[in-house]
C-alpha cells in the first residue's frame, strides 16, 4: 500500500501532492514521533523507518535501562499535568518469564467505559468500547473479528512472557488492559510478511523473539493525547550481544488494502472518517452496514 493511502487511513488528508507533503509533516509533528526522522519503507511495505534526530548510542540505551534493575520499565510522557504511560521496555532473554502475584485489580477501563457509553444511550455497536468489550470479555472473537477485522492488540507483546508484570508494576488499582491493549486492525497487528503479506506488528515481534537476548521497546502512538485509538505502534530492537540496533520502526494502525466483502467497514471511508475513529472511538464513520450480533 502506498504512503498516500496509509496517511489517509491514519486520518491525514493526502489527496494532492501538497496535502501529501503536509500530511508527512503532520505525522512527524506528533508528540511521540517528533524526535525521529520518518522514512516510509521501500516497496510500500506499510511501515516507517525511524532515525533519532539526536543520536542515541544503542549501548547507552541498554545501560540506562539496566541501571534501574527492573525487568520492565514504562515508556511515559508528562502532559496535561499527569503521567501518561504509552508503552513498555525490557531486556529480553531466551528463558525469561514472569508470573504475576495475583494482585486484586479494579475493573478494567474498557469495561467501565463501555458501561458509560451504554448509560449515554449509545447504540452498542457504535463505539469502540463495545467492540473491545466483546473481544476481551464476551469471548466473541470469531463473530466480531470476521466483520470488523480488528483485534484487541497487545502493544508490549505476549511473546515477551512479561505482560503479567505490567499489572503488578501499576498496582492494585490498575490492570494491564488499561494501558497495554488497544484496538488494532488485524493486518496491522497480525501480518508477519509471510505469503506476500505486508509488514504488521507480528513481523517485528518475531524478529525480537528470534534475536534474543535483545532490548525491546514498544509503545502506542497517539496523534493527540486525548484520542481513544492509537494511530500505530513504535518498536525498537537492539541486539544486546553487540549493541547493534536491529530495528526502529513505526507500524501504522491501518487495514492493509480493501476490507473484504463480508466486512461491515467501508472501503470508501475518508481521512475525516478515520480521524473521527481515532479521536472518538466512534465506529459509525467507518461502517457501511449494520449487523445484529445479538442473534
């Protein structure tokens, strides 16, 4: 998929050459990406290569992390008077694993937001909170994913064997669903470059898995801090054995190509439609028909 289509599906207007150039600048001005140079991958493979504007030595990144003597650490920002955790980082070893301590956790924000949407008299299938509730708690993955082509995607992948530690790190009033699980289009989450598919997050997770021991960093990227759905995932992988950066990429949260005929999502959705989806979590701008999932 060419860059123009990717940017449209991220909610950036890019129909003309001038708009395309402005869309690139707007993407690069996103708070979490403004410290990197972005270059769209060769052969339109649906990801961006990132280069630090201020050069960071890979060995210093590893040393800075190791100095804290923690298995994982958050990636975070300070905005609007609060700490915003956007992802997690770790040094992954081949036999690493952690099992959480069974800490009591309050109700997930996903369930809570879903109930609030129902209280506001939203039609169930109009909001992303409904979709996430179905995927995570109602165990209707097959029925829902088939038509929406979305996952409850992990930013910091389960392959790390460290996701249970997120809940313990955050404390008893949290749950890793608060921060580590977001709506992702299936192709952006699952594609692994096999069978001619374009690159998705799974491809880079497999690279990290195959290159342990490695430093691994993954964060959800939001166009605006108040948005509900991230526009993509940033991943950095460093080979610990030789302090070589293997990958540093931004994977756009977009559906690759057209939605299949059985999808209720509209292939003619505009950049404005996608912007409303990322900003509000509103599924209506992307839908072209309704399906009754209650039957």
